[in-house]
C-alpha cells in the first residue's frame, strides 16, 4: 500500500512540474525582440544594434565590443546594468577611447 502512495506522490509532482512548464510563456520565434530602453543614442554601435534587434542585439554587440577591446567588465562603463543600463559619468569617454564610435 505504501508503494501506491509513493507512486501517487511522484505522479502528482511530475504532473505539477509539467503544468508549470507548459504554462510559462517564453518568447516565441515570431515575437518582436524587447525594445532598447534608451531612445536617444550617442554611439553608432548601440543605435545600429537596437535598430537591428532591440535590446538583445545591443547586448550581444556590446559584449563583442567588450571582448574585442579587452574590457574587463560591463561595470567599467555602466553604473547599473538591466533594466536601464545607466552609464557612469565617464562611460562614454571610455567607450570612445577604446575605439567605439
């Protein structure tokens, strides 16, 4: 009888996990990308990336720039990251000195 109780518990747990997984709504392939937070751009790189694919594309472009220019961390230029990606007072200067336009 205890085996039946264990089986019922495991089945209920698996069912709950399955329902929770199906009810989550991940971004679909046809959904538009999340728009960039900023609407005014001071750099060509971020403006082009935002126009191409929104915030996800801007993040990819900045990470590639960071890697190519051997910048240690996003926080070298940004005070805070998501959701607003607020720059430090010298963040734009650091970007241009590293070769950004």
